[in-house]
């Protein structure tokens, strides 16, 4: 966004015509944003934290910016087709949730900017050269924090002091060796967990799922290994099937923790992760810069600074768990 102080300084210096011409040109153009999300649910365009921030920055839905929305329903192989459809409508910028979706959009365009809302490690995924200067056509907000999973593990141990084995439930399309390689967006989290586990006195059991047909067998495998709780790594597949995972967690009496607080309302025991409202406001800041002419490769990737702990009291009771007062005192939200 053009810095307000710079603009006022230009006015004071008598450089009125050029800035006004630029502002008039921007006001006359209606920009098109192409949203590709996992589902077409939630608040409609023009409402919610992202649009609240967009209005603060001068962008009003239906006036100087409009939206086209498409949903992949967890099938990212369809994203290039959806992106091509939006390109035919003349989009100026794409908005996607994850690094995986951004990579699929990039298969059809390396010129139209792509803004992520809650991506994993964009540098590890090969979509950016660095956080400060991405260099390509992908930027935005990434939720990836190396120490996040370690904190989730510590929270599970605090909830269940006798916990000795924790499952790691990961959606991955290839082998465990590939998952642990330097090119995996999860490799940093795995290393953090493996460093944290001995300190809190637990063993880890990794299970990889490729699709929803693997979910039941994965939980059964963890149950046979006497796993007492599970950390679920974020992915669009999990987002689509979050209720199924919650039901399996309850059936196998295996408390689950995730990073999205909204999941706790659907039966997950706990969540600890970034405040998604902040994600959306940060994404709006990035969109503002791009709509005003900045190149995606020059706009730094942002990371959240606010984190929230949510606990489902009803789920805890169903699992026969007593929530320690120390956790209740720190919880940002408790679902009764």
C-alpha cells in the first residue's frame, strides 16, 4: 500500500497531479480476485476478518474489487483446471490456502500473483527463495512454525501426565523416507517433535495416510501400538474430513490435537495454533500491496504472531479426562 505519509508529503511538495492520476486510475479499475479454497463454506465474500481489513485499506467488495470462487474439495489435482477457469474471467491475483494449492496454480501461471492464507513452509516447498524476498509469483501468509508441534506435544503431556506414546497422523502421498527428506514441508516439525519427545518422556509413532480410506486403519494401527494421543498435521485432506477424524479419535479413545481452533467445536479435544483471524488480516495486507502494483516476489511472506489454545470440555468428559487447572487457566477458548 502507498504509505500515507509519503502521499501527504507529495501533496505538500506540490506533486499533486501524478498521485491523483494514479489514485483515479486505481479507483476506476475493478480488480478481480480468484479464490480457490477447499470448500465453499463459511462467510460469503465481503464479510469476515479479511474483508474488514480490506475495507480499512480502501477495498470495498462489489465496488473496486470483485471475487470469483472455486472449490477443490480436497482434490488439488483439479486446482490447475479451476485456476484456468478463473484466468479466463481475467483475475488479477489468486488467493489459496496452502502451499500445495499454490504449487498447482503455478502450473498454469507464473505471472499472476498467488497469495497464500495459511501455507506450510513456502521456502521448503520450493515456492519462494526466502521469507523476505520470495522472488517468484507466490507470497502471502504461512502458518508454518517449527516449534508449533513441539508445543502441541507438551500440551498433550500436560493434559495426560501418564502419556507415554503419541501418534503423528500425517497426510503424505509418498514414503516415510520422502517425508523426512529436506524437501518435505513437515521435516522441520518432525525434527522438533523428535527433539522434544525425550524431554517430556514420550515415544513417537508415525502413521502416514494418503486418503480417507486409510484413516480407520491408521487409528487401528496406533491403537495396537498403545498410543495414548495423536497430533494431526495440517493438510487440506484433513480439513475436508475433520469430522471423520474427530469421530475416529472418539471411537479409539485417542485424544487429538490440531492447530485450528475451529476443529475443537467439532469434537477434537484440543487445538493450539495461530489465530486464523490474524492470518486473514495479514493476507489482506499482502493483497493490498499487490493490487496497488507491487510484485509478489518483492512482498515478504508473513508469519502469525498470535497463538490460541482451545479445549473441548465435552470431549474431555467423554474420554474420561480431567483437564488440569493450569491448562484451563491458559485456554483462550473452552467449549462446554
